[in-house]
């Protein structure tokens, strides 16, 4: 249970970096921490309030990163699959 609390704290802390660049993709697109956390909050709502297993194919894409962070923030267990 302590691990989940640490993970949630980590994700919540990201918002404090505001407009700094959180992610920069090969295309040159940059995403701020504020935008990233906004997307994470929306995704967390879609995942629901009851813990559920989230299966995720890890990719260096915005949707994959957002889903992973949303699952951590919502206390959902994540299984990375290929």
C-alpha cells in the first residue's frame, strides 16, 4: 500500500512544474507538465474509481504515457504487455 501512495504522490507532484517541458517527441512536439497532467486527469476519470487491472503496451507515445500515469494516479495496477 505504501508503494501506491508513493506512486500517487509522484504523479501529483508533476503538476507543480507547470509550463516546463515534460515530454518532447522526435516530431518536435513538446508537451508541458500542465498539459500532461490535464490529460492524465481526464484519462484517470475514464478509468474509474474502482481499482482495475490496466493492460498497457509500453510505447513512447503521448497516449501510452498518459494512460500509465493515470493508472498510477488512480491506484490501478498496471501490467505491461508486448
